[in-house]
C-alpha cells in the first residue's frame, strides 16, 4: 500500500484548487495529480467550489467518497477565486500547500520541482509562466501591464514579471495569511508583500482543457483596483501633484490673460472647454478617492470573507 493512501499519515503537501464550473476538468486533474505525486509525496487535495452552476460539487463529493485524501467545500455564492484560495489554505493539513487552478493549465508535473525548492528552505516558490498557450494577445498585454504596474508602481518587486497564479507556500506562510482580515485583496500580492524568502521555477502554462475562463473583464478590473488600493497610496499622491500643477498653471494663464487688453470672455468656447476638462479631471479624482473610501467603509463592516454552503466532511 502506498504511504499516501494511509488515512492516518498526515499529508506533506495540500493542493488547494479554487473551482468555478470545472466539473469536466476535476476528474482529469485528480488523475494527473495522482500520476505526478503518488510516488513522490503524501498529498491531499482541497477543492473549493466557488458556487458553480454546474455539477462541480457533486464531482468533488464523488471523488472524496472514493479517496479520503480529497476534500471539498462549496461557497454560498460566487466569492471569487482569491477568497476560495484563502478558504482552502485555512483547511490545509499539510506542511506546505500548492495553489493551482482546476482547468489543467498548470501541470501537476511541476509540483515536485516546487517541492524541491521548498526542501531547500524557501517559503514561497512561484511557478513562473514561460510560455502561455491559448491566451489572446489582448489578454497577454493586459496581464503584462498588470504585473508591470504591480512591480513598478505599487512596489511589489518580487512579483514575477511574467505573472504567477500557481505556487507553493510553506505552512508558516499560510498561517501568517490568517492574520490578514481584509476583504478586498489579491492573495498573490499579499503573499509577495509578506516578504518570506521566495524563488521561481519556470514552466509552460497550457491552454484550458474544458470550459471557459471564469475571469470576466469586470472581475479583472476589480482585482487590479484592489491590488493597487490595498498596497499603494500613489494614486492619491498623483492627484495632489495634478492639483498642484493645475493651480500653478491656471494661475499663470489667468495672469497672462488679464494683462492682455482683450481680457477674458472673448472666446467663451475655449473657456467652456477648459471648464469641462478641469471638472472632468476633478470627477476622476473624486472617483479615485471613492475607490479608497468605499473600501475603507466596506472593511469597517467586517463581513465574513466567504460563507460555506456544504462540505464533504
Ligand atoms: N475561479 C473561481 N471563481 C471564479 C473564477 C474562477 O474559483 O469566479 C477558479 C477557476 O475555476 C480556476 C481558477 O479560479 O480554477 C482560475 O480561473 P480561470 O482559469 O477561469 O482564469 P484564467 O486562467 O482565465 O485567468
Ligand atoms: Mg485558467
């Protein structure tokens, strides 16, 4: 009997998978995990169903009934994959966790390489995408822009430039994550910010096997804003800077106009354009402040980050 199937032996690695409408992919991923890990390490698999509309939870329950290493929970509503990852990490029994998507874009064969780095003493090991199959040039560009901004503008320099959502983290990192109580966050940005020793292992990200991406443009935009607002006050600094230059520039221009014999009011259309422009900038500034204010209010409510509808245990 393989050591990994002994229910008494605690797992070394807990694979955590957020899943939204992944009923077709989960059995295949389970088989691939077995192939890649059974002879390597004792493992368990925690699948968090982010309130799928297909049979995802039924599939997880069937797998769990067959194999005690598989556990699953289902959210009461779609809370997003980052909260699902946190939920899985709260339930881990292993000494380390590997976070991977359900759609087989992240190959389980990479996990032993991540484990090797962890055994060298690293606390966070990113699986860094070299090639990305099946991604449109537009998505690729937006993703590059996001990670560039996170590294340069927000200041999280350790975030892999190529982007990463497949990683290993030590139990200590997962426990430290429980100290964070915020509701609007990127779990990957939070892990980078914590500052544990990190490294990367390069792999080729495959195309999604079945189904479509659960990340709509709206969800991506929300995540980008959350990532900036929760780690940076640069947008507010930018606003102050813009305001300062606007006041100085406007004052100088007004002085120049007043010294002319024709004075103000001759070309009112140009004046109207300036008013529109300035008020537009001000609305944008209010919007930026609103992003911070709304998040501060929402955090003050201290609502739970997720609610569980059912679980396989
Ligand atoms: N996911 C989730 N909730 C969502 C959207 C996605 O739990 O609202 C899961 C999804 O099932 C997958 C992982 O998060 O396991 C990554 O999402 P996806 O593959 O759809 O995103 P992409 O690869 O296109 O960035
Ligand atoms: Mg995917």
